[in-house]
C-alpha cells in the first residue's frame, strides 16, 4: 500500500478492526518514511459473471432493486427488502467462490423471496426462470402448494370441496311435469 502523502511504496499496519457488519476490515497504517498515519478499508471482492460474459462486482443494491420490482403493489417494507438483500449477499459469500454467475445469484434470491411474499416470488421466478406458458405458472404454483405448510394455504379455514369435504348437493331443476 503506497502512502497517500509521500507515495512511499510500503506501510506498516498499526491497528486492525472489523467493521460493524463484519464484511470488511478497517486498518490503521503508518508510513515508515514520513511517519504519517492513514486508514484503509479492505473487503473481499465478489464478482458476478453476466450471461453476456461481462464480469461486474456483486451489488446488494442491484439485488434489492430487482426484487423491489417483483414486490410492487405487495405489502413488503423497505426494511424487509434490505434484510433480503443482506441474506442473499451472505448466501453468495458463503459459497466461498470469488466469482458467481447471475444464475447463482438468482437461485440465492428465490428462497428468501418465497418466504417473504409468494406472489412476488412468482413474479420474480416467472422472469428468472423464463416462464413461457400457463403450464409453467401452474407448475410453480403446484410446487408452492406442495412445499408450504397446510395451515398457510388458506388463512380463512378452507371450506367446501377445496378442503376435502363433500360438496353440498345441487337441487335438480324443476321439470314441467311438476
């Protein structure tokens, strides 16, 4: 690390501390030449390889922005979106890989988004998984129904044939002979 004051090519670390969120390290350094002190912040780089082959740094803001579009009109708060963004970043960093594909990032988004809001999940999944037909949506909804606990399926206490009860008999139309 070059000294920002005298441009000496070396420096000595005087103190190191992790930041509040634990994603970076703050180092206090001293130049052996001019003895002035300066601070550096180090973070592990995480790169995302896009479909086009272009590589760019991972952006939590970009994840939140994409999910925000899927949550439009849904009862999802900005705090919930921020927490989702943090969970996604933690998940992709936990892979230990320095480079990820956009596909990997999308997979990391789907789980937390499904827990947050199923409608937003379907919206995001329809773009991410490139749904082409109505059957694609039906299959995704069937998967959601299979994975969600029964108590969440209908908060109103499902009734009728949908809840497995016999449907009430429908009276036959009156005939002219009556």
